C-alpha cells in the first residue's frame, strides 16, 4: 500500500518511509509519503528507494531465504539504507529520461546527501556550533535560516545521513570488486543476488561472503557459515540466539504465529 502520512505529522520527520512488514505476515507492506516534502518528480525515485527494488524488496527477498531469527534483531543501517540509496540512484536511468537528464537529477540528489553527510560529521564528530554549520552551508548557497533548521535536524539524528551516503559508496565499492573479478562475464543480476542473499551485515562480512553465495543452494549452508561469523563478531550472539529461538518456539506453540 502507498499512503499519505497523517496531516498532523506532515510538518515533521522525513518525506517518506516504509513500514517494515511483520515477520509473521510479510504480505502486508506499507509505504508512507509526506505530500509536503515530496514533489511529483521525486515519486519515482522515492518508490524505488522505499519499495522496489529498495527497502521493501530487500526485506522480502532476504526473508524468503529463511534466515536465522536472530538476524531480524540485528540492525545494520549502512547496509539497509545503502542498498535503498543504491536502488534510488539507479532508478533515475529507468524514468524514460535522456541519459543527460537522468545523470543531472541523480548527481543533484547524491550531492544533497553528501553535503548533509559532511555536516553530520562536522556536527557530531568535530563539534560544530550553529555558526560553524551556517558558515559551511553558506558555501553551498544555503541561507543561515535554512542552515539552522538543517542543524537541528542533523543534531537529533547522529550519523543518520552517513548510513545513506557511506552505505551507498560501500555498495559501489563492492560492485567495482565484482566487475574487476568477473570482467566481461559481469552480470548485474548475479551481483545483486549475491549481496541480497547475505542480508544486512557489516560490509566486511558482505565482502567476504558475496563470493561464496553466488551459487549457494540451499541457502542453509551459507546461513550456518554466517552464523559462525556473527558469533565471533558479537560475543553475546549465541546466548541471544538461544533466547530468540526459545521465544519463537513458545509463541509458535501458544499462538501459532509461524
């Protein structure tokens, strides 16, 4: 479903978002759009980011591989938002525009995200004041009034814009590695399938395992291997995994959720 957010919330938050499906009912998926923050020309890339092949597709595709339930509790924003931004950037070339027009719109959007990511680092790492932020954005033709609003927005969500920009760049780096390795045999579908099968994870893990899951059927063998890697990365993973499995088993017996 594609819905407008409530009018009372239109003045706050992001211009759009996807409401993640329930793990026991993946058929219900909702995308909310803020009419005040989304122009008609942005709808196509917006739906690519939030829907297909962005968040919604990535979530449903990954869940179709039947991952260990604990994976649903772990959050890797760089992978999730990086993939959605990657999908959004590619959508500009599927809008029926000329290559020049598509490139201009894509670079404009990416430029916007990159500037916000730099400000994010400045505010939360370098400790920029409001005045520092105003001076930074003045170089990009943004007024002090708008810069102050951006400052407040970024201040409330540390490292938020880095998930989008750096995550997107990480996917481009993975794709470059894949192209270099495959050469003339490179297929985008093969690369996309590999990184989506792995699911949300630190990029160093994605890089290691994307080569192993190209022809990995059934997926369970890869899941077992990945689980071992997560145990090493997260000391409490095994205990949390056991608790998660016991909880799911309890609900399965009591309420037949699964």
